[in-house]
C-alpha cells in the first residue's frame, strides 16, 4: 500500500515590493503584500489540513529567496502555521524547472514519494481537489492540474525524471501541455485535475472572484481581501 503523499510547497517570503509584481502594478505594493500574505496563509492552512487528516505524511516548504528560509519560518510561527512534520527549506537551483526537480529529488532521497508540488497562486483550491490528487497518485499515476493561464497549479509524481522539467521555459501558455506530454511518455496514465485560477495579475484576480461569486460567506482570507480591494477599486 502506498504511503500518504508529501506536499512540496513553493513560496516566496512575504517582503514589500518582492511579491506579485504584475499585480502590484495595479494594486500597489502594500495591498499586494497583504493579499500575498493571505494567499500564503490560505495555502499553508490547506495543506496542514491534509497533514492533520492523515492524508499527507509531511510538508516540505521551499522558501524563495533561499536566504529567507528562517524568516519565512518565523512568519509561519507568528500565525500558528506550524507542525513538527512541516519543514521550511531554501529553494535550490537556478531555474524554476531545476528547483522543482531538486525538490522532488530531495523527497525521493528522504523516502517521501509520492509527492505533490504546489505554489501559492491557487489558495482557494478545495479539499476535494487535494483528495482527488492523492487518490490517483497513490495508484502510481502522475497527476497534474491545469491553471487557467496554460501553466499548472499542481504536479504529483511517484517517480522523478529530469525529462519532466524544462529549466527556465515556464513563462508561456504551453507549459501544461508540454508537461502532460512529457509525463505521458513515462506513465501509463496521467490524471488531469480540474482547471483552476492562478493569481498573477489583476485579470486573474477578477477571474478568481468570478469563480467564487456564488459564495455568500468568505471562505478564505484571500477572498476577503480580494473582495475588499475590488470594492475599493470600483468605489
């Protein structure tokens, strides 16, 4: 029987003027930092719920910039977002593809595969999507969730191969399709998760609000602030 999965979380340490720069072009640095902190908190709370339910065995949270890992650890402690099975580590590697590859290789060396990697750009992912990903990765299948911008918000692997990653080539709308094809060459089945929103700029923030517009009560800190800032913008 497969072990519960490990979550690999990529996160920037919240620093003014250093997060979500495309969003900051319209929201400003202070509001963008506040929103990013909400996104980070929602993301960590989501994966902690998987850990505490027994669906996950460990969380490795990779901080960027690498030298800010201890600062990010303190940020989490102040918000009571800690667990003995959550470890904050520096991101290693010179490109996004290399950083993800190294993170999966580290999980493999520690006997923590299968593993799911996520970022902080999709903080309102429901627990049902995490459960779906865990079910398929436990069956030795690859799992990938398409973001609405053509990238992916989640990648789950039971085996690690360098061919699954593309170095620095992640800033275009072909990333999901190319990754899916790379996985399909090795795995007999690749499970596609539901499409979700990645928050990168004002357009994607509005898309997130439309996705959740039928919800009466705020379901996350991200939505609370996103709705607040949307009202302020139109006032």
